[in-house]
C-alpha cells in the first residue's frame, strides 16, 4: 500500500485484430470501482501515450496501472477505435476485470 492509503495495481491488456482491415486505437474510457465505494471515470486519448495501429491478424499489448482506495476493486470500459482505411469509428468493449491485493487472497 503506497502512502496516502492507496493500493497500486498493474495490469496488462492485449488487443487482437481479427478483422481483415487495420484499426487504430483512438481513445479509452474506464469505469473504476473499489470496495471502499469510490468510483471514478477515466478517459483520454490512446493508451500509455500511444494511438497504436493494429494491422489484420496482429496484436498490441500494453501495461498500465490503477490505484484504488481499498485492497480490491474492478474496472471495465471501452476503446474508441477507427477503421484506418475508411475513417469509420466503433467501440470495443473492455470486459470487467478484478483487482485484489495478494494478501487478501491468503
């Protein structure tokens, strides 16, 4: 637990492009909840300072982090993507995932 009563969690996400066209990740939107009943929304351009282009059959992996006021919580959201060749935007869901401090699991 870092100073200020917060817990830090790292997470890794891999995005697979299973389409026959290239896509670019433009924005992210996260909904973050913890067991201390704190909620926040985080949104912005790209991920970890990048707006990656993912070609057909390729993947993009990044690692980031999230702080919570309690030892457990969860987050979910979506990415705003664009079909690179057409300029058409679409949303890609990020399924809910749990964050729990390892001492809670023991």
